[in-house]
C-alpha cells in the first residue's frame, strides 16, 4: 500500500496525459480503502502492553505531523514549491 500511495503522490507532479489518471485514481482509492482493515490486522497482532505503548506514541506524534512533509523523500519534489 505504501508504494501505491507514493506512486499517487508522484503522479500529481506529472504533466497531463503522461499517466492514466482515471486508473490511478481508481487504484489509489482501492488502496486507501484497504488501510483500515490492514491497520486493524496489524494492531491485532500486538500484545496489549505494546498496543498501549503504540497508542501513547500516536497521541504524541500524530498532532505534530505536517502534510507538507509527505513529499520530503520524493526526489525532485520541493515541498515548499506548493
């Protein structure tokens, strides 16, 4: 799923006509739709103590995330370029 979502971000920077936007949109929405089930499967594998620790980390990290940093590791993409 990470690869699919990263590909979707890459696609946003491509010139029109270079990729099948309808196909990419469809595939991306399918990937996004799978996230909740995949997340629950992973969380179900954790021991209760580990889940408690993870939940505590999420409570600290999630509010500090910056959407502009989604592109931070995409070569050639300057997140400040808008």
